[in-house]
């Protein structure tokens, strides 16, 4: 009986790592109402980037743009961003920035109401 050689299983070449991938940074002021911007840094080769903003290390739902407006709920938290680089033929890589501390909301000191300086007229 004729024997058949086993059919080789095609293998996908291993995805190459990026030759350079910078840890992202955040530009802007970490205060409620201000906008922060993710800076991906220099990657080689240049990939397509995606972003995920984090509050205290947890992804903030729906916040996937290059910018993030600091919300009242962020007061007292730490904000960071994960930048993910993807390119055909390369291993997807995700790097997270250092965290920025958003100051806790301060309670304004109430302004005292001044006492009247002229006496009220007395009825006669």
C-alpha cells in the first residue's frame, strides 16, 4: 500500500515586537473641568494607537479618546492612560502612563454675611 507523507501544518510566523515603544505621558492639568491629553511617544515602526483612560487603575467606561476631560467624580483619584499600539506583523503592545493625582474637591469657606452697619429705624 502506498504511504503518504504527512501534510505540513502551515505556521504563522511569530509577531515581531516593536523595536521602540515609549511609555506614554499625560499633558495637562489634573483638575476637575480641565482636559488631559495622552502623548504616545515615539514607537518604531509607527503603529495605530488606541487609548483607555483609567481612574485608580480601573478603565473608565467609554473614555477611549486621545483626550479626557476630568470629571467631578475623579476628585481625589489618580488618572492614567493606557496606550495600545497595533500594526500588522507586530505583537500588540500596551503601555500605561504614570498616574496623575486629581486634588480632592475643596469645600468653599462660607462668606459671613456682614451685620448691618446702620441701626434699623425705631417706630414712633
